[in-house]
């Protein structure tokens, strides 16, 4: 299982030492929120760039913004591995193209109320599908187990259509919810509060892996 800790729950006053605590992670997940697409504002390109200079770990950037298109350039760092936008955002097709032009892997995310059916035409164009297992906006919410049906549907579609995107889930991931993710076919999990509120974040990452 690939593990991408979300720094949303980290202590921003000591970001450098917080990032050191997760040196075993596969990616670092950055939750960018605009206060419009979701009812919260987190951080933007500046803090993301600072983080990219703090670690060599690849960045998995999750844009929870209504208009991602004009912002893409500002999230292109040496270590940006994935940029994920939401299907519910504006100008999705052009934004996917733009991310690809930058040679960055592209993800498409769906909120809990959006069915997999809606993104089927886009699956051939993406490297990652992010199934939200909470309503986006805040860390520390409860995992929605019913979202595993979407994961299973995606596993089936990937096989039928011979595609190779990876399946990521985000929200409420812990040692209590990781098993159902694994058996449903999840490839990568995002974990915020479980990792950063753990007394030993490296142990938390190991337990998820
Ligand atoms: C929610 C964010 C998540 C969040 C996960 O909008 O996309 O990445 O930080 O936090 P936990 O793991 O605490 O649910
Ligand atoms: Zn996220």
C-alpha cells in the first residue's frame, strides 16, 4: 500500500520537523483549499513551494479549488509527482491537458455524492483516481465505508478497459479502516490525523503499509 500523509494536520509552526517525522512516506499529500470549492482555506503555492524545498519526497497535490486551470503552473515543482483536480471543478478537460503538458501525473477526484459513472469518459486520460471517503474540507472526519463500492467499480473498469490508473482514497484513514481499503483494491491512502496525531508517525505509516 502506498501511503501519502496529509500535512493538513501537521503543526505548521514547525513544518520542517513535522516533515522529518514522515520520511518513510511514499508521497506527501498537500491539501490546497480555496474557501469556495470547500468551506475552508488551507494554503496555496507559496507554502507548497516551501515544502518542496524541505524534502525530496514526491508531492501529491490535491487541489480543492473551483478554478484549478490558472493555478497549475504555480504547483509545478521539481518534486511534484501528481496534481489531482476535482471532477466537480470548472474546466476539467483543459486542466487535465495542462497538467499533462507539464509532464506531471494527473489525478481526478470525486466527492462522496459523485458517482464513478460521471468520470468514466475521463479514465483513459488520468494516472490516478481519488475517491473521497469524507466530504472534502477538513481533516479528522469519519471514514465513509460505503465509498468502497466506488473503489470496486473502478477496479473492474480498469480491468475491462485495460487502463492503468491507480486508486487513492482520502479521509478517515487509520489502522481501523485500512483493511477494508486494501481488500477493496485501493493502491494508495492519504492519512492526516492518524499519522500526525500518532505518538510515533513512522510507526503509523508502517502500520498502513
Ligand atoms: C480533506 C482532505 C484530506 C484530509 C485527510 O478535505 O482532502 O486530505 O487532510 O485528513 P484525515 O486523514 O484526518 O481524515
Ligand atoms: Zn486531500
